[in-house]
């Protein structure tokens, strides 16, 4: 049995689908379906059971969860970078993760979890290691805190523990996520509605539209999670991105070009005052550690990835979302 927390969410549902693609159906999905629209992410998936996230956490706390899975993919957390309630954020991303980590460690259950590139903040180096983290918000802090906790509390006797620092993920399934979807999807919705795609203007020495991110397709992220499933000997914290930074202007151009000539559909707006001092102007995953670990997974660049995503959005499955 495999448990996927956040299994009806954006990344989690894609992991469930990748497991199904491999013929694995003995999967328990853990999630909060208060937003019932998330069912669309797993309506075509084969799963063994669904457990409410609150009930699952209580079972973990009280040692009453009746199963012993071989691995838990932990993607059930708060991913809102604009959340300011630190108590709520730390409970969701740190305390809950700690509880699950120790439950797995005590029972010999492998634990693969989502970290985030938000731990790096405005740092100019994006390699896993000491003193590289400088989060700009409580979300990034919560992820950094748990990464540090895992490193301090993992030893050679521990089952596999792998933390995946996700960069800017986009792709199928994000329409029903709890937080703001990727800029790729936002740009698509704007252009589809014949509205201009709005990019941030110049700020802190970065030219208008030249803020950059490492955009990674969610299906590649799901495949990488399953690569770790195939390699129980691989432990540690790893960046997950393409290793290439693309500007928002380049992404906007790719999306707008899907509909024809992009001219007139990209405009610049003043940089938002509320984001000043809290915004990452550049991210780019250093994936050399991942390559040294033996992963040769090919990550799609933005041209291929955006093309694939646009085609999916206009397919019967995408339109049904």
C-alpha cells in the first residue's frame, strides 16, 4: 500500500496518476475535500481508499492508523506564499510533517515529502546545503524549518527520507488547487479571454518582465517522485527543477503565441507595493546533486512543456476540469 497525502491536490493527484500508469492501484488518498471541486483531479484514478486529512492526522497522532504502507508521499500541506498566519502555517507544514515523519521512522515506512524553492528567498545560489536558505515569507520558513529538522533527526538506521524542493510547478490539475495557480495557467486564462497578460514592471534592478523562474512540468515532478520510489537507498534533500531559468516575458510569449500573434497581448504593470521585499526575482534549480544521485530524468523546457499543457487544457479531459 502507498499513501499520498494531498492526493486530490495538484501535485499529489499527478503522483496518483503516475502510480496508476505503473499499474499501482493500492493507493490511499488523504485530503480535505471541503472544496469538492478537487474530486475532478482524481475522478479517473484507481485508488483503494480515501481518508479525510483530519481523521488521518488524528489516527497518526493516536497510533490508530490500521495500515502499514511501504511509503508515504507527503503532499498535504499549505502552499500559500501569501499566508500571514504563522501559527496556522507552522502547524500545517511543520508540526503535521513532524508527526508523520516520526510515525514513519518508528515503523520503517519510507517518507517522500514536498519541500519548496521558497526556502532560498533572494539568495543567488540554489544548491542544497548549509547557509543557502533565506526565506522571504512564513511559508518558506515553514519548509526550511522542516528540512532542517529532518536532517537533524535522520540517521543511517532510518528508512528512506527524501525531501523534494519543488521550483515553479505548472501543468494539469492546478485548476482546482486551493491556492493561486501557476502563472502559466493564469496567462492562458487571460489570453483565452482576449485580455492582455500583465507582467510586473521594473523593480530592484530587474527589468520589466525579466523576473525569472525555473518552471517545471508537474508530470515530470510526478515521475521523479516515482524514481525515488524505485530507489529506496536514496536519501536527502533535492532540488526539483529543470536547471534553466525562464523570464515571465518568455513564458507569456509562449502562451500568447499558442493563440496566434502575441503582439498587443502583453503589458507591464507597476510592481506591487505589497510584494516589495518579499519577492524572489530569480530562481534556478541547481540539480547537480540529483544527477549525482543517479537520476537521468529529462525535464521538459518551457517550449515543450507549455505546448503539452496547452494541448491538455484544450483536450476533453482538460475541458472537463
